[in-house]
């Protein structure tokens, strides 16, 4: 009798728990920080570092660690309404309110809505996808007409950088391996085991601190002139990162706290290197592939514009100096939190079933990749292809470059605001 009662008791307990669950009508969400903690848009920008352990979205009892804040989803949605955010986003609420920008971001929203949400990791990725796209589309302001421009860096600075570069390449001076950067994908050609992490870190040639300081001081006026705002001198310059053969840099946006007005100064590449375009989207809805010459300085709104080098690099190495600034009165403590409030309440819902083809989107770290497309980015099929060199003392806009070069434009009218 004792043994026969055990299954009965278990069934009775199970029935009782089920009854209680149905009567209450909810189940709890358990959220745990990722082991490394909440990094608050660190160098791996737009990672909320929240993991959702269970899925019953409509009860809105998720808790989000926002720096010193702790907010439930129902309160986040309240903040969404209090800030007068709307979904779908009307044209006038995009920053800037350009038709082309709206179209390219609506496509991204659709891709994110099609991301799966069947487990903890997938739900986290989906939230991060919304956070990235919403922040770019309507949270962070734009400072320039097109979002990027091309000029030339000071010759003396370029010469100093190239001298230290070649000291590293030829003599190993200041050379180290870079820390793991998830959005840089470089296959290890010496390891054929696909079951293991088959990527290699980039190589870094460390520059003397006085040279990076000098570079920031010399380049600051160009960034301020182009953006039209006073620049905080406490920016950051780093390099020289040497990308290796077959490297890809996934499309991404940069750190929202400090990487606002930025530049890429192309310093050099190996003799066997092929041209390797930097890819940018902008307010017009176009995707650009830009080939830089040594000494070219590409200015761009790094925290807002999606950019990367999704095409594989061919050659031994390719390197640039990266410089990041932010406006003088930029809120480096709280501005990046606004993206959380701007995510629409429907973020967790599955996309509606339709016959429309949507290219699959995946997040790798904080980078975006379209794994079913050639070179991981479908917009490359209709990109605008431009080349340097820039012109000393002149910051060329995309329109300026188009007027002087052969180019191919995507079938989308350029719309200014």
C-alpha cells in the first residue's frame, strides 16, 4: 500500500500545482545577468546583457537592469508611452526624417521581428536587435546632412603613423594580439577543425601615447568643423589594428556614450592587399562601398550609422587609425539608456506570416549578419561604389564624390531633409 500511494501522491501534487497556476494566470520570469555583468553599452555596444529564462511575455513582469535602475517591462512600456513614442514610427519621428532612412530602418525592424524567440538566448538576441535598430533609427540625433564625408589627414601625421606601422610590421615593435572582438571574423587557415572556434584575433601595433595624443589634437578641428558642434577633447584614438587575410568586419554601430563623431584614417596595407571597401548606410537609404587611399580620412557618425567591412579582405594585412569624439555637452551617463524606453511594446511578438521574402538576420556579438546573402549583406548587390583620394582642406559629401566619379546608385531616389 505504501508503494502504491507514491504515484498517486505525485499526481495529486502535480494536479494541485497546475490548478494554482491556472487560477493565478501567470508565471514568473527569472532574469539573470550574463556572467560578465551588465556592461552598459561597452565596446560591445547595444548589448543589454539580459537573459530571459522563461517565456510568457504578455504578463510584462520582465526586469531590466539599467545601470542603477531596475525596471519591469510594464514600467518600461509606461515610460515608452510617457515619452510619446509611437509604433509604427511616423516619418517625422525618425532622426533625420528622411524617406530613405525610414525605408532602410523599416526593413531592419522587419528582419528583427522575424528573429526567433524560442529560448533564453534567442529572446536576448531579439531584444538586442530591437535595441540596436531603434536607437539608430530614432533615439540618437544626427549632426550632418548625410552622415559621412571624406577628406585628407595632415601629411605629417600620416608619415609618423606609417613609420611606426612599418616598425611593427618589419621589426615587431609594439606588436600584440588584440582582445577578442566578436564582430571581427578572421578564419584560422591553419585549423580545419570546424567543431572548434576557428577564428583568429586581429594584430595590433601599439602607438606611443604622445603620438595618439597628437593625432587626437590634430584631427579634432576637422571633426568639429564637419559636425558643426563643439567637440569634447576627451575622445579616444586607437590603433593600429591589422586585419588579416579573409577578415570580415560585421555591420554595426559604435558606442553610444562616446563614439559619436568619428573617423577612420587609412594608414597602409600590405603589397599583396586588394582594395577593401568600408561599407556605410546613410539617411538617403543608400549603401556605400568606399575605397580609401593612404591618408584618406573618412568622417562618419559612428554611433548612428551602420558600418563595417562585410566583404572578406584579401591580402596579408590592412590597417587604419580609429578616432572617436563626442559633443562638448554630451550626456555620457544616461543618453544610452533611452534606447530601452523606445523599444515598442510588440518587440517580443512573432512576425506576421506573409509571402514577402525577408532576408534572415542574426546578431554576432553586436554585429549584424545576413547569413543567407553573399558576403553577409544583401544591400551590397545595389551599393554605391566610390573611391578616394579625398582633397586637402575640403570635406567631400557623398554628392561631391558622385559628381566627380563613376558610380552606380541603388534604385532609390536620394531624399534630403
